[in-house]
C-alpha cells in the first residue's frame, strides 16, 4: 500500500528491502478497522513462516543483483522473531484407535518425518512452517491423509433412534418445499448476513462484531430483502415472471426464528396465439398460495404497513404468524419490474401442529345444484365474515361457497356510497341421491335468511 513517492521508477538508484514478520491477529484486526486489504495482508493474516524472513530477504537481494546489477550494502536486523517450534505428543494406540486400522510405528514415523517433523521420544517437534499442527489429532489427520481415507474401512453400527423435534421440523420443511415446487415456485438460498442500509428503520438489529465486507454486517431479520435482491438479479437476466421461496433462519430482537419467505411477480401463465394477454399475479394469487399450504384454521386480516402498498396479517388461532402483501410500486420500478411484486413471510415454528393432512376422496356420484345470491352489505363487511355466517349455519346440503363478483360505486349513483354488492355462487349436494330443485331452493332460502339476520344484509333479487 505504498505511495507514489516511495515507488520504484526508471531513475531509482538506491533500494531498501524490508522482510518482516507480523502477528496474524494484529494484521487482520488493523485491516478490518481501516477497510484495507492487500496481497501482503492476505498472506500475513493466515500465518507465514518466521524462520524464512532472513532467507527471503537474501533471496530477493540476490535476484535484484542478478537481474539489474548493483551492489549490496549490508544487512540490518531489528527485533526478535517469535519461536513457533512446538512439541506435540503422539500415542500409537490413539492413532490406531481413531483411524480403526493397525499402522506399524515405522509407517507412522516415516509419514511424519517426510512432513518435516522431528521425533523426540514419544513426541514430535513441529517445524515453524506448520503452525496448524498444534494437537495430537492434527498429526493423526496428516497420517490419515497420506494413508488415504478410501483405504480406511468404515464401520457403522446402526441402531434405532426415536424421532426428535429436529426430525419433525425437517420433514415439515421438506413437505413445504415439495408443495411450493408443485405450485411453480423455485427455492433460493440467500446470505444470512445483509447490509444495514437495506434495513433502515427496523429495531433490534443484531450486528456482527468483525464484518468481512460492508454489505454483510447484520444478521438478517427477514427473508424478504434477500428474495427481493434475487428478484433483481433474475430481472437483470431477462426473466419477467418470477416465483421464489426460501426456508431459513432469521434473527429478531435477539431471538432466532425459522421462517418461510415467498415472492411472486409477473404473468400467471404464458402468452399464446389463443390468449395474447395474460393476467399478472396480484395480492390474491399469493394469498391463495398461502392457503394452499394446508394450514388448518388460517385467516387474514387487513394490515396498514409502511413498507407495503397492500398488506394483510396472517393469523392462526388468534396468533399472528406472518404477513402477506405487495411492495410499493416505486420499489418495484427500482428493480425494473413493471408488474406487482408480492411477498409473504410465515413463522414455521407454529405450523408443526397446524398442517392439515392431504386426504383423497372419491368423485361425487350425484350431480349438484348451483344457485346464486347477491347481497348488499356495508363496505366494512369482509368476505370472511360472509363465509363464516354460511359455515356456522350448518346447512347439510351446502357443499361450496364461491364469491364471483364485487361491486361498489363511490358516486352513489348505482348503489349507496357506503355499501357494496357481493355475489355468491352456492353449490348444494348430497352424497346419497340426486337433489330435487325444491330441496335446493329450501336450503337456499334458509341461508338467505341467515345472511339477513347475521349480517343485516339486503338480498338483491
């Protein structure tokens, strides 16, 4: 890291060579504090042989005299070199016990001697250029490397081990991965260390003490920044429709959590000659993906979040387990994305006992009867409230509820400004026989009365 004034030019006549040894920990600490790195610091951080300092100095001087001519004006030494020579004990029984083979002492002596070690009774004197050899097991590892792992027979004593929480968590994560892959998502793995500038405003960040680079200084509190960065990389590569997920750990307020992150953007299908305009994925598409994971009892509640243009909290048994929403359009445009960018995050630790089993059922033998109903309700009434009223009615013939139209008029011309119209398609069926139209109409009338009493809805005829 020298300057121009201390550099060698064509007019240079006198050169001073410095060959020194620096403590590895001091070089690493100073380099990180100053944000400077060089080829020299890279080598010193990993340890060099202190006994080669004088020899390296003399070799460099000899090369300069050989290639450029000149005279050597002497050698000066300052300070004392540390003594890295050490003695490590080695037991023959320990070698054979750990490797599982019987090596003769002559073979062991030959291997270690060829590595530059000197025998001293039952111990071995380690040379200064092998600073990594500090324990008995280090010597055994060198012996195993020469013998060859493939020449050491494996002995496995298998036994039954009961299922643990880690096993169940692994099975749960693998099931989620298969489900999401079947839904068209691709798994990604992002770094657990992220830059602090990407997390402005988030409290309780866990910072590392000695970061290697500036954009890896904080333990990630969320999977979303990594997914968004991966989206940007894919967009730069020309990908327009992206579906990503990640299962990984995050750190929030000193607590480690295992989360599932989802990201979706782009068209829901491919263009074709039959349909040139394909709908882009929206908030409800990703909401449907979350529902398709098979979590029993999950519900969504509107959320006003500063980092989301549209959002909802995900609840399970009155406990908040995640968030789903759409990123602000400005953030999408910064990534050169012209379609909505949808993200979701779920806490996996609460899903262990909530996943509903996937059951198969036979195709219905008897046809169904489908009837429509349109409601006039206040704007604040959500679809979930209507679905709950229909579900709690316990109508045995009701097989399916489907919302197919929502209409409101802010001007109040066609419908009151504080009202909206919800149109539902209700399917009635019994597994025992074919329903008559009178039976379906009777069930339909009971449910309409239940909607009137439960929600105060007006039925549009």
